[in-house]
RNA sequence: GCCCCGGUAGCUUAGCGGUGGAGCGGUUGGCUGUUAACUAUUGAAAGAUACCAACAGGUCACCAGUUCGAACCUGGUCCGGGGCG
C-alpha cells in the first residue's frame, strides 16, 4: 500500500502531499536537516524543533551505518529506539551508508557488499544489504534507505554502470530482506529505493525504470550534488524523473541550496536532505532573501542589526551581526549553533512559503520572484 | 641626569651584512545523503589534524655614516619599557 498521497498540484509540476509514517503523517514537500550521528553539529534535536516563529522541523535524517558503529545498536535499542534515544518525536529517516563510500573509507567493494575499516576502532566490517536492513530496523527509524553504490563525480561510463548494477542488485536484496524482516520486528518502517546512474542520462533512465519496478514505498534519486555543475545535476534528475511513478513520494538526496530546492520542487520532488545550510552557517555564510552574506566580513564588525531584518528565527530575534561575527572570530562554538539556527529556519520557512504558493497555484511565479531577489 | 632593553604588515613576532618571512587579523571565493573542533580523531611514541583555497597588507622608528651592498655594523635623534640616582 502506498503511504503517500498527493493533495494539491501546481501547474509547474510542483505538488503537495502527505506521507504516512509510524511517527505521524508528514506534509510534503519537506526538508530534513542532517542528524548523522543522532544530532546536528552544534545543534540539538531540541533546537531543530525551536528554530523560530511558526517553524517546526518535522523530519531528520540520521546515518544508520555510523550509528551502528557508535554508539552501537544495543544502546539505541536499550534506549527504546532512535526516537527516544535522540529525543525527536517526529519522523526520522536513516541513511544506509552508501554515501560514505565516496569518501574513501572503504577498502573494497564487492558484489556482496562493502568492506571497510571502522573509523572508530579500525575493526574490519562488511556491510551487506541484509546487515544494513537489520541495522535500520533495529534502530527503529520511520523510513529506511536501501543500500546503494554511489559512484563519484567524473567516473567513466563503465564505472558508473558497474555501481548502478550493484545498486540494482542490492536494491532487490534490500527489498526482499526488508519485507521478510519487517514482520519479524513487527515494524511499520518504510523502505525507499535509490536511483543511481551518475551523470549518464541513459543510465539514469535505466536505473529509474529498474528501481521503480520494485515495490519500494518511495523513490530517491541519489548520487547528485557531489561536485558537478548545477545544470548536470538538473539533467541527471530530469533523465530519471519520467520513469518514476508520479504517485510515489520522490526524494532527491543531498540537496541543497535554497534555489535548488525550489527548482526541484517545481519538478515534483517531495523530499530533501542536505548539510548545505548548516555547513554554510558554520563557515559564516548566511542565507537571506536578498542573497547570501558572509558575517565574517569586517564590514559587519559594527553592524548591530540582525542577519535579516524581519526574520523570525531565534537568532535574528536575539542577536546582532556584530555579535555573531565576534563569536565566529574567536571561534566560539555558540556561533556555529546560532548561525545554523538561522540557515535552517530560512530553509524551513522557504519550504512553508513554497507550500502556500503551490496551494494557490502560483508556484512558478513564487520561484522566479525568489530567484530574482536571492540571485544564483 | 645616567645605564640597560626594545622599536620589522592592523596585532604578535622571526631574521641580525647579500634584493623582507611567519602566525593571527583582513579581503574574496568555495562548501550540497557531514568520520569535519574545545574536546575529539589518528599514532607505539615524539607528534599530527582542527573546513579548504586564493589574494592583499611593510620607505624594517627617523637622520647621517661605514660598505660594492645595511632591517642587520657605527654615531646621533625620537618613542616605549625597566633600573639607578
């Protein structure tokens, strides 16, 4: 049974919907901040729910494979599952660890899975579809991601094809194992498939067809926003989209910037996650309606106004640019928290506004208006 | 009044006769399913790493002299710190 229902459509292709999970129904489109290790960086799960006026983070994504290494499954299970462990009562996605593959921590890739050394204790670990499905079910997240093989930007067609075929094999295995184990664990966890294919449109098409043919609860497009130029990212998504059923929830992994979010929403994408807002915040780049600004710049040393006048976030309500710049300059961790709060609020607020626009069937206009002010 | 020490980029300083280096700060970019900072990771250890990159900052206090050549040696002046009277 499809847990996703579309409720509104905009002429642009953007849509509103509802995804039913074990921890409530969440409206789409939505953006998930990363809580890789069961927390954000400098941001607590509690902060995520108190970013500012009228904005609540409804979903987070944690990393199943990293959590399985530390603190380990037993501890999370003893805590009563991931939601209780990390004090987040809303929807939690878990990522499988496929993305970490591109980060050079894996020793070798085989047809059966991934062989690597744990970054924590250097133990050899093998990750297989069965293992990752067990891990995700034991963690108790609402949505599990299948184990995929993500190739890096710039690899050859052959290499991309190989990774895609691994992804397909692991996808089939993940699905059947998950279906079997879901009963055993008495879980209502959803499982999403992941389309790969790098930046070769014919592979994207093939992958979209293959993954869509399997009975996943949602379809993700992975392997984008990994260093490629923007137009290539859109092309990769566009190559896959026609072959993904419209009635399933569609998730583009790893995106992104405010403009990218709107561009993908216009294409009918419902779900996102990215580190982009928080990583930029930590490095001093803040989002405003008029574009980005870098509080590190000396010109803000005596600017006693908020990052963005009229912003409803906690940070803009209580702190000035001069103060935030001071904190950042002396490397106080509080700066990273306060700046992250602003950027996360900005993105969540943007999605809320986008939803309003879709409801009123004026999304294209809304998107162009935003781009005009924001730039890029 | 005398003696000692010092004056090198916005700040802290290395260089001590052969065409001015560094760290911090500054400026400008970049960050997209985060192994990415206050205590952690890695290493047997000494240690190493703390987001990355590029760029811009200097008549080496001043004036004379010695020398082929002076931030560097000599004399004087000014400024700062300390000591003795």
